[in-house]
């Protein structure tokens, strides 16, 4: 097991960091609780080759995979960049490239790689019931049901939706413009990019029983994004502690502050280790359900602690919604609960361990 980054990972993350550092500004991010998708930045990432590099060459990509995608997602987390890379590339485009037909690839994946389309994914959180059902008709599958707070659904052109079908579950592709599809924009803790997805007999195309494949990849990608968020939040907090003075001393010299920062550092490294372990196993097509649950537990639990440390050390400015550190707090809290929080994944891990023969 080798966690050192490949040349492709280093090149992609370096390119992504440069672009995001230059282009993600307070003006781009907008007021707290608004926006959530920067279309020009999405197009710039496509033109720079960041979107297509980590997809198979068979769909026009650079031939890389999940590890490279996680490197990009870490940089997106560091910049709290309002782009749908996780849902559109790591999850939806990768699934369509793997399980879709050439026609679906041409219609949906290629425009995403060009930065002209957005795809969203509606999956139930860990331990939650599925909110959609599929019915077979002479015209093909039709979906009915609802799910709230689907990430980036407010801007999506198409969505992958997991639905109960027969005795199991399948993932379906739906077109936003199709009959029976209604998406209402919703505000989340940090942005207004989510959507309430309601389907009433909406026509769909089945990709098969690939919900677990999508869920594992999406969860690992989310952990990578959380790594970038908490890593940068800790850097900002450490820098602030070296400059802020109380009683004529920098607060970084106080024992209690040093201990909080040290604990936060250990938490960040725990997120890093568990993320790359899970991502490596998935990239090698090895069983990884336990490792993914472990990584998401740490991304949620450690993410919670790190950003609370960031806010506490910053004091009053830490709760100012216009201060940069608050963006990291809000982003980390959202990622903490997406696809299920720490408790849900701890329960899932316990079930997996209990079911494993001694």
C-alpha cells in the first residue's frame, strides 16, 4: 500500500490549486447562503483539462481515475470552490462512462467534460430509506418519489437517481427537462445550490444495480473534499494564532490554544490517512466498504472538531459570516452530514464487522 502521490496526481492538484487560488474570490463566492455554482470557473476548469483528465480515455478523458479525482477534490475543498466536481465527475460522469451506452456518453458525459453541463446525484444517506420507486411501462421505466437537499440539483441538467425497482434497487438517469420532473432550489448551510427533487412518472434510463458503486465513490470523494476544507481551516487558524495578541502575548503561546491546534492537526492527519486508504482500495477494485465507512466517520467527526477549533481560536470574527474562516466552518458542517453523519457510518461499520466471519 503506497500513499505517495503519483506524478499525475501532483500535476492535477497543482493545476487545480493555481486556477482555484486565482479565481475563487469573495466576489465569486458571493454573500453567505447564496449562489453555489460558478459557471465561468466550471468552464475554466474544463478548458484547463482538470475535468476530463481523471476519466477513462474511452470517453475522451486522460485515462486516470479515482485517486486523481480525490487530489482535485482536496484542492476544491481547500478553496471552498462552488463547482460540482464531486457529483458531475467523480460520481455521475464516471458511472455513465462505466455503465452507460455510447449514446448516453455522447449526450451527457462529453458536455460535462467541456464544462457546459452539470450532473447531480440523488442517493439516500447511509441507513436511510430510498425515496423513489421505479415502475416498468411500455415506454420504459418511470420514476416517482421525492428527495430534498440534493447537492447541485438546482443547477443540474440531468440527474442519477437511485430507486426501488422490483426486489432491489437500480440507478436511473433522468433529464431535467422531461415530463414529471420538478426541481425547487433550496438553501443549505452555506449555499443555495441544492434542490428538492420531485418525480411523478418521470421517464428514465436504467444503469443497473450500481447504487453501491456510486455511494462508495461519492463518499470517498466527499472525504477528499473534507480533507481540503479542514487542512486549510487549520492553516488559517494556526496563522491567526501566531499574530493575534492578548495580554501582550500572541495567543499561540497559550498552552490551551497549542493543545487545541495539536488535536486539530491529529484529526486532519486521521482524515488524510483513512481517505487515502479507502481511495486506494477502491482504485485497486478491492473490497472497501469498511474502509469507506471508517473514512467518512473521521471526515465527519474530525471535521466537526477541527472547524469548531478554528471558530473558537478566531473568537468573535470566527462567527462573522463574511469572514473566510466561517466559509470553512459551513462547508465542513455540510460535508459532515452529506451521505450520512458519523453515527450512521459508525453503525454501518459495526454491522459490516459483525457480519464478517471470525
